[in-house]
């Protein structure tokens, strides 16, 4: 427990809930939760956790019903991205099964490495474990179908290279 408090530092204390997932929240909005998630991601990763912003009630079955606000969860990396997608019900906003969502990410995770930092029913954001080169970007673009969220201000390719992030979103 002390290790988890050290990860969150001055943000707040954290508690232990179902399946050894650790959370900070509730009562954060999505953007605030995402900022905290990204701020603690490197430290969390070094201790074997993904730091993920998302709706707490979707992830932890034993939190009160009122906890459908966003928070930050520390999820053991060994759980894997597919399980994160299942627990946060990523893609369910439009009826996509978790395996179909993961299908877009599977080769990218295997070849480059991914760490989710935001997940909810409508989308997921993941950091690439390294700066992608030209062949990486080609492989990423071959696998992704849901790229609209990355194309607001620039091409999806430029977004991925500049931000080292993949953002999938379904509306």
C-alpha cells in the first residue's frame, strides 16, 4: 500500500479494491483523471502497473453505484490490454465486442508495446513504448480502423509520431 501512495504522491491517497486494482478517485472528470494518469504513468510502469483514467464503476464491481465518475486506476501490467478493454467495456458504446477492439491493437502491442492511459466505453488511448519509425507507422496504420479521433488537427500518421499515442474512439 505504501508503494501505491508513493506513486500517487501529492495527488491523493489511494485504496485497494477488487482484484488488487488500486484507484484514485472518484469525482474526477475525464480530462483531470487523464492528466493524473499520465503524470504518474512512468512511476507506475516501473512498479509493474498501467495507470489508467476511466469510469471507476465500469472497472470495479464492488464500488458504490455513485462511483461512475472518473478516477485513476493502477492495473497490474500482467492483466494485459485485452482484459483492460473488457473491464472498461471499450467499444461497447457502439456494440463492439472487446476482441474486435483488441484486434486493432494486437500486432502493435506485440511489435512496439502499448500502455493504456485512458479507457471508457467510447474509446481508449495508449502510449507507444518507443518512438515509431516509418515501418512502425505503416504497420500501425494497416491495423487501425478507428482513427478519426487522431485526425482533428493533423493526419493520423503525424498524430502518432508527434504524440507517441494511439487514440481509438467510436461515436
